[in-house]
């Protein structure tokens, strides 16, 4: 059985490869390479899998899941610059793909009684990433 919790956060970032020229960055990343950054209203879907507890009927208490997501992810990302302000993203290229994988790594050790199944990170209404672990 699967359970999904949605959270939201707002963050800025820049897609820019320092090994590329400015022209190459503009060609590859377009407006996302803006020297003054750009932002997104992200939606984060965290899906866990497991069997419902016979005493509660829950895979995991959704309030507990929300608290874990907020403590280990949202509180670190919300209204931050992903390139500069987030320790678990330092030195990382902040593509949606990499951020989703980093979110997985932040959450997985804190889940008990269920397993992390999927991180879905929605960057825009047209772009999202789903990560199912390694």
C-alpha cells in the first residue's frame, strides 16, 4: 500500500556551470542561468509504502510524516537560495533531478515502519521529477 503527503516550499536557484562560458550557459540553461537567480513555487510529494498497522490502520501517521518532511527538508529549503543557503545541497548542481535525490537522502533515514517509495518534485506546472531511489 502507498501513502503520499504533499508539502510546498518556495526557493530560488540558478542553473549555471562554471566550466561553461556565459554563452554556453545561456544556450543550455536559458533564463535559468540568470545571474540574478530565479525562483519556483515547488510542490513536493513524498510517497511511502508499507502495511497498515493493525492498531491504527496507518502505514505512518500523516502528521508524523509531515513533521519529518518539514524538519528535514522544507524548513531547510523554504524561502532559501538552493545554491547558497542549504547545507545538504552545497557543491551540488541544483537541477530538479539533483534536488529530488537530495531530498530522498534527507528523508530516508528518518522513516520507521514504512519505506520511502518516491519523491516527486514539481518545479513548474509543466516540469516535475520522480525519484525512486538507487
